[in-house]
């Protein structure tokens, strides 16, 4: 007897974390493994990297490109944002369902970009650099659309409850495509901070090959950071619909520091490093050893980045 998505959700636990964990971490771990000499091992990590990137292509929403390698997927979500009068077509579906959750999507793009920054040569040797860049740009193109004004960021498209009741191909969706945003009256510093990090990190990736696009990403990142810092609050308190799926348990403090750190790495502007140093104590993350690094908790990544900077 089969169970629908809601029954599985109740049976196995509050959140499908193993799937999400694999989504966010597979590329980081595999990139590290590429340091090894795969010719002397039984495992082909280049093939694993290729299949990891294929997973992202299978999760694409919107009008798919001519070079889409996952050929059994087709255009979907082409009216996203229409009811709200904005263009929210594109981005990634989450964990095999059809909701576009902004916070984990942004974290995923940050991690993809960090991998390319740190392991570009190894990814290129594996023949996957172009696919990695395409995976990053598919996410950042969507974030540019979602950031419709300096203090507005569209945070979610779709509804987790109705979506998880129904198994459908994304091409055949009949569930809600309601869209939700954060703004001055409904803040979300955690979402703004993580999207800042994603766009700043991606601006580094594209700086040499597409400087205009890199500059555009950096412009959005700086605006989003100012918005998130000025209008502080947790995004799940402004959007109750996300609490059952991606609640911001750690708060927004880590994302503000994380976003500022990536802006410093992207711009070299000391004001962002001074922000991190000046707020490190009051915003947390320096008084204890961290045991988690995830879409929710960024302190460990922040500490790693800070340890590499010299003044």
C-alpha cells in the first residue's frame, strides 16, 4: 500500500532532512574528494560529480534550455508570480517537490559557488565546470527576478501543505502557486542575508568570464544586505507558511554575518569585514564550537572563511 507525501511526512518525521542534506552537501564533499588521485581508486568521483549536477538539472523550474541533459523534464511553472504581477519563473524546486523555498535554494547556490571558487581546477579536469556554472546561474537568474525592489524579495512560490498531498509531475501541476515575499513590514533578515551570500559568492565565480553579470549580482547583494540589516526579523515569523518546512531555528544573526563576510570576499571593502568583527560577539558564533553547518546554521562556514583572512 502506498502512502501519499503527507502520510510519509508524518510517518518518517517532521522534515525530510536526509534528502535536503544530500542536496546541499553532495557537491561540497565530492569536490573535496577530487583532491584524491582517482586513477588509483575504485571510485570514479568525476562521475559522481556529473550525476550530482544532473540532479540540479532535474530540479529546474521554468522554461528549460536547449541543452537540458535531463530530457524527460520539460517546461513547468511558467505562470509563477503571475497572480502577484511579478515574473517568478525559474529557480529550483525543493527536495523532489514543486515548492520553491528561498532559504535552502540560496544556501545551495552559495555552496555551489564556494565549490567553484575553491576547486575550479578539479571541477574543470572532471569536465564539469560549464555545468557547474550553469547550475549557479540558474539560481542567481531567479534571485535577480525575485529581488523586485531594494526592500522586496520574493521568498517562496507554492504551498508545502497542498503540494505534499499530491504526487504530480511539475509539468502537470494543479496545486497552489501562491507567492510570498519579505519587505519592510514583513522582514526576513535570514533570507536576505543568505541570498546576499549566494549572489556575492556567484559574483566572484563570474567575475572573470562575465564581468557585467558579476557586477549586477554584486549590486543586488549589497542592496539585499542593507535591507536585511536595516529591517531585522526572522522570515518565518513574517511568513508562517514556511515554519513546517524550513523554519529559521538559528535566527537571522548568522546569515547577516555570513552575508557580510561574502561581500567582503567579493569586494575587498573593509566596511564589511569591520561589520563582521564589530558584530561577531553580539550576533553570536564566536563563543563555542559549532557542530552543524547547514541551510539554517552558518556560523561554522563563517568561522572557516574568517580564519583565512589576514589583515
